[in-house]
C-alpha cells in the first residue's frame, strides 16, 4: 500500500491529510477505506 497514490498527499487524492495533519493516522485509515470502495 506504500506505492498507492492514495497515500501520497502530493497527488491531491488525500486532502484530508493536508487539512488535518494532527489526525494523519486516522486519515490514512480513511483513505484505505476509500480506496477499497
């Protein structure tokens, strides 16, 4: 999952990490769910 663009904030696919850096761990979990959906 490290190579997934979803986990790359620079790709713009995960703006949640940029908006909430304090909840980076939670954002990654959310991104994982989104990528599954």
